[in-house]
C-alpha cells in the first residue's frame, strides 16, 4: 500500500496544475480556480472553515424548543412558502434515524434551487415552536446525497465551497491526495522562530488541519497556519512602517512653550496621566524631523479632544496652521464651541469650515486659510475639498476616523505641504490587532478616563415592561432632564425600520409624552433640519429626542440623563456603547435602558454591556461575537488579508507574531540571511507588496 502511494507520489508536485490531479480534470479545475486552487499545493492551503464532530450532533428526537442545536438529516420534503407580509420562506423537513423536524429559512427562497430532496443537511441554530418544532438555521452545510456523515466518530472537516463544487467533493479531493502532497511540504520557518512561536511543524499542521483525530488536533494545526499568516503580515507591516517612517520627512516643530503652556494653565481640569503620556508621544513625533502618522485610540469620553488641541497649539506656536476634521457638521460645531471656550483666554478664535457657510463667510475663510496666519480650522469633509487651500498646514487631525472613508482620511494629510497627521478613534481595539489593521500608523492608547465620571446605569428590560420604562423616562423629563429614544435604523435606506421610528414618534407624542416637546431625527432628513433639531435638543428646547443612530457620534448634552434603546439586539455592542456615551455627561445619575428582546439569544451579549463600561473590553467582545467584517469590513479594509487567521480569536498568537516579526527585522531588516530565505520566498509568493519591500539583490 505505502509503496504504491510513494510510486504515484513520484509524479506529483506541489507546483503542478491542479487539473492533473486524479479526480480533477478540466471542468473541476476551473471551479477550483474560483476558490483560488490552481496548483496541487493550493489544495493543502484550502483549509476547512469548520469541523463537525459526532459528539456535537443531536438526535432529532431530542431537540426541544428553546435549545440551540446541531442536527444532521436527509431532506424528505421541501418548498417555498409565501407569507402574508410578502416574505418568502424556504422550508425543508429533514429526517435522521430518530425522527423528523422542520427547518425554516425566512427570506431565502433561492435555497430551493441548491437544496434537493435526499440531500443530507447539517444544520445549526435555535429551535422554536411554530406549529410544531422548527429549527431556524444560523448556518447549514449541504453534505450532498452521499451521507458519509461523521461515521466512526471521526471529526468531519467542512470546507468552504462554491457553486458547482460541494464541500463534499473538496473533502474527497483533499483526502485522496493528502498523503502524496504532505511529504513535499518544506517548512520555511526557521526552527528557533517556530519553537518560540510554540507552533507545529508545517507538514504536521497541515495533516492535522485536514485529517484531525480530535478537534484539539485541528485547532493546533490551524494555530500554526494562523501564526504564519499573522507573522507574514506583521513582517510586511513593520517593514513598510520602517521604510515609510524614514521616507516621511516632515516639519520639525520646536517647543516654544508659549501657547501650550498657556493652555495647560487655562484648563479647568488636570490632565489624566494617560492624556499626558499621549501628549508626550505626539510632541515627540512633531518635534522630530519625520512626519507624524499616529493613531490615538480612546474610549468615549476619555478626553481625546484636549490632547489634539495641545498638538494644534504646538503647531500654532511654530507659526503653522492646523485642521481638525469631524464626521458631521454638528460635531464640528460642538468642537468649535468647546475649543473656543478653552482658547478664549489666549485670544485665539478657530475658523469653522463646513459646506453650509454662506458664500461671503466662505470667502472670508478662504482668505484666512490662504494667509500665513497660524489658524486652527475646525470643520467637516469640506476641509478636504478642492477649494480649501491652506497656506501653511502643519498638522492634520481626523476625529472619529472610523466614520470616514480611507480616501477622505488620507486626503487631509495631503493638503498643503507635508503636515503631521493625527487620527483619533473611539472604537478601541487591542494593540496587536491595531498594528495589524493599521500597520502604517504609530499607536497611542488613551486607557484612562477623567475622574469623577458617573457610570451610566445600564439595564435590560423586556417588552412587558415597556409602560414602566416610559413612565420612568417621563419622570426624568418632569424633573427637568432630557431623554433619547433610539431606534435601530442600521441602513438608513431601510424603509421598514424608518417607518418604525416615525410611527413610534407619533405614538409617543400622542401618548405618554403628550404635552412634552418631542423631536424626531433620522438619516433621511436633510442635514440642516437634522442639525436644527439636535441643536434645539442641545439648547434644552426639546425634552425627548426620538432618533436613529445618527446621534451615535458627538452630541454632547449634559442634561440628558436617560437613553432608551429600542431593539438593542439589532445593534453591535460597540455601537451601543457609543450610543450610551451620549448620556452620563453631566453630574446627574444617568441611565441606559435596553428595551426589547433582551432575554432571547442576545441576552448574553447585551449583559456584557450592562456589566462593563470599558470600551476596550466591549470592542473585544463585539469583535469576537460578530467577526471583524462589521467593524472593519470592505469599507476600511479593502482586500481580505486573512484566510485562516482571525486576529481577534488569535490575539495571543498575533502578539507572538508581532514580537517575532519585529525581532527578525531588527536582526535582518532586508531578510538577506540564508536562514530567512524561506520566509522571504513565501512573502514574495503570497503578497504582492512584498516585492517592493524586500527586493532581491
Ligand atoms: P472623547 O475622547 O470622547 O472625544 P472629549 O474629548 O469630548 O472625549 O472629552 C469628554 C469630556 O471630558 C469633555 O467635556 C472634556 O472637556 C472633558 N475632559 C477631558 N479631559 C478631562 C480631564 N482630564 N479631566 C476632566 N474632564 C476632562
Ligand atoms: Mg471626541
């Protein structure tokens, strides 16, 4: 047996086109190509995205409403049902040896085309009672007709598939060629690195990933492959960062200590230790001959603005202009308001730059920006528009950077000469992850909040308590406080969501809050109407603001002490945390009430919010629960960097990758040593950017 395998393995190579593998052929080769499998060796790197092991599958007879289960069974009937509301539901009845159960996929009628009678389905999801037991799959895998299942208690690898090629076919192909391909694999990691990383040799890892005896084996295998991805990306990022840093000649500011010292003396509070550290980092950057490129991360309310202000004054006392860009006009206005107050004693008046300036004011602004006066410009994306020209921009600050697109963010740094760049974010993420995602930035964490802040009491309340919740809000209003009621309109184009907010607004105005001053704001309102309503709320002319998530950033109303969030289960945790940051800004006790389906599936998730006030913890939990897509989806990330690793799940591995990559580059910046040749080759094969960064020769 073994001898025969060797013999056929003699002709196989990792580099040969996949179509020459037995069982592939032209048509399949094309389909495999769509999955990125072109060479025989690519098959090894097409790793399962999940595993099922027999112990996790429940006999259908034992499934009860309220459980979250994984079952496997054959389709005995299927079809598409229309509902009264126009939603179409795909339903299938599946059977195993113990019994039958219905599965239901609302809004996915197209599944009718890919799921056939007799197919074996593996389903995971909650079971509910709806004319009988019904599973609503969160995930499913079609194993095809040929039910090999998890026979013999083996762990079943589930491969990412595509139209025309099933997970089962992939499993069959890998299984068939694994033994011939594995001996050809050469480990490219230097042994000391591999041991320091505490990961398996490559061939062992690949074997365990594809053919694990236990889930633990599969995970150990995957850890090695994850390490490799993270390590390679860290190498690229660190190297790119080092090169860019050297190449970024910038302004060399000097510490004149005129305006900055005046600000420190004028501040109505003492800076936190974290703020002082951040200011020190930034001042050091600005006073170096290189351009600053720094990300300042800090939770809502950690006091980022004042840190940015010190930077702006340092630029100003050197005779340079600075610009602070905010994502909305309202937020820009708020910055203008609070910053003007702080700068008033110094006789400095910032300039406002937004799209809604009158032609005349705009001309005045243009004149000031184009003079060499060292102004501080505060504004929206109007700051990066063509017509906005700075005579002497020395510092570009982007606030709430996750709200901007990549281009807009970059555009501010391209205004004027070569200004130093500071971007700020209130969605804090762990350091190794931040360096993976924003490798081109240096990082400062503001991990401390100003003292004396009252935590916001956060509670979960079900539908049955709605009346009591609203009465509580009314009592706060009667006591002279203000309130927010927030609706989840995730996509502002979702008419149904919007209608819910509008209807609720009408009901509330006529009902509990009859006679109070209410306003409704949502993303579909013209910007000026929206801002006008928010301004009235800020000025105390509105008691209850019914709003969609447009209020997420920025609005600062210390008299607002209560926030009700409707359908909290539809928000991400970080978003809820940001929303909650709108209350608790004054001296009064404040409340955040999550009202809706808070006892169902999302209970555990929502409890995290009730239990902690730490934005870092929340961001981490959120990323873990929802994956990175939501926070760093296409919008920010562009290409998909990781196929196997998940920088969050693999936080510890990523930290090791960061440390080892940094060490390798310190010893051998261009990877010229023979023992690093393997790593360099892999970089050049897998990452286009590597060519530019690690040229040969
Ligand atoms: P964020 O980091 O969310 O942008 P801000 O910069 O808006 O936070 O600051 C939130 C509030 O805290 C502001 O009212 C600000 O004046 C205040 N603040 C900032 N730093 C301190 C401090 N060291 N002590 C007390 N209050 C502070
Ligand atoms: Mg802020």
